[in-house]
C-alpha cells in the first residue's frame, strides 16, 4: 500500500477572485475613501492600487539595497587590490583628459543640433 502525504500548508498564490476580509479602523477607511474619490475609483480598486504600489516600493527598495551592497563589496575589493599594489592607479591627468574629451563630444553634439 502506498502512503499518501497530505500538505496542510496554504497555497502561496490566491486565486484572482478570492476575497480578503479584514477590519479597517474608521480613520484608515476614511482615508481610503478620500483616496478613491480623488482618483475616481471604487474602494476595492483603490485598496488594490495602494497595496500594489507599496509592494512595488518595498521590492524596489530591496533591490536597491542588494545593488548598494554589491557596489560596496566591489569598491572594497578594488581598494584592497590598490593597497596591495595589485591594481594600478590612474594618473589624475588621465582622468582629466577622459572627462575633457567627453565634454568636447557633448559640446560638438549641441552645436550640430
């Protein structure tokens, strides 16, 4: 006889039409109504919009934190290589030359327009 395993965990995704019921404090509900009215939306659509925008913001914030951490690690590794003499330094005049060339290209593009 084959043993059948039953999972008691809830599904990770909700169906598009599954309602979520919760209590909302009066002041928060009033704010939601004003938000919805200002945008010509129903309360449900306004709530979905607010939740979606906030989740997008949170995800973007996390992505930014990951990118900043990666940049820090890269900068730190480069600094270590420089201090160990494994990464050559660029002379200041070379940096100035590269920037001046870029400025000259921008000036010539503006003249052509």
